[in-house]
């Protein structure tokens, strides 16, 4: 029997525009970096010709999307990113719809409830969350990005993606887990996620932490968003986690009905 779970038809491909792709790659690199970066470091990280990187950086600086330290000659994200990020959050229909549901989940189950948006197989983006008053909480903020195929949410992504399975497998093999599952066992969990409409990660991603996830599907039947819940494994045994998942599925159905 094949280890490849069934998948939806692949989505259409978008023809890249090199200058735009490189500018976006630079912004993402600077967003991940803990300290400002010089032209050489940026060019080497992204395998871009230094003169090309410098040209793009000058344009981004002129638009205030990137800042340049005049002394160190290093670059970081600029304040021009702030109004863009604020506008995204304020105008996000999903964020406005999901927030009340997340608040109910966190209050009822004592977990951190998260709403994520998924645009591809590379990353999931946290767009809304609600934290319970618990002694231990996972460090996550609105705007945080995680590998799209990691943990329980990643199994839901793999189960309901429209991307080629060869791309899914390639990205799975690059993931970093605390207690990594084998590819074969992960595929079985993906199949379960497809059949049951949820997935639970018990310590694979983070030791001692249980993460539950429920997909939100678009009109094509592929995943566009998801709900995730994070809590201590000691507090989320089988019965507690299944009760949580049932409430998450109801919340996901409510959110999906309002996004139509």
C-alpha cells in the first residue's frame, strides 16, 4: 500500500516575476533576522547577485519598507511595514470572524487558541489568538510564522492541500520536530486527519505540549485557514482533547459559514 495519502487536484501555478520575488524574499529574510544584515549577507542568503540585491534594497529603503543604518550600512525592516501590517489585520474578515470563537475556546478549555491563514506549503501565519490564564503558555504572537506542515495543523494542511504530493513530502523531510515522526507514521496521521477532520499532536512538535488542529476549507474543498489549540499534555488527556476538538469543529463550522 502506498504511503502517499490521497490529495486534491493541484492548483494553478503563477508565473514568477523575478524582481518582485526577490524583493519579497529580502523582506522575509529581514523579518526573520534577529539583527540587521549587510548587502553581502543578504545576497549570499538568497543567492542573489550583490549588485541586484543593492538595487532592490535602495528601492525598498526609498519606500520606507526597509531601513538602512548609516553607520553599519546594514538593513532591517522599516517603519513603512507597520501601516501595511495594521491594515491587513484591521481588514481581515477571517480575523474578525474567528476572534470570538477563539476567546470561547480558550476560556472553556484553558488553552491558547489560534487562528492561522495558509497560502502555500511553506508557512502558516498566525492572524488571531486568545490566551488562557494558564501558568505555562506557548510563545506565539499575531504575525508569527511557522512551517506549514509542522505539528497537528500541518497534518491538516497535508490532508486538504491542492498541491502536488511530491512537494508535500519534500517539505515534510525538511521539518524540525522535538520528537520527529517517521514519514510512514506521519502519512497515516494525515489520512486520519482527512477522515476525521482534525489532528492531535502529542509531544512530536514540542515535548510535553499537546496541539490540536481543525481545518477550515474553501469552496474548492482545500484548506485556507485552520484553528489550533495549544496546551500542556498533562492537562489534555484523551477525553479532554476530544471534547476540545468537538468544540473546535463547531467553531470552525461557524467561521466557515460566515466566510462564504
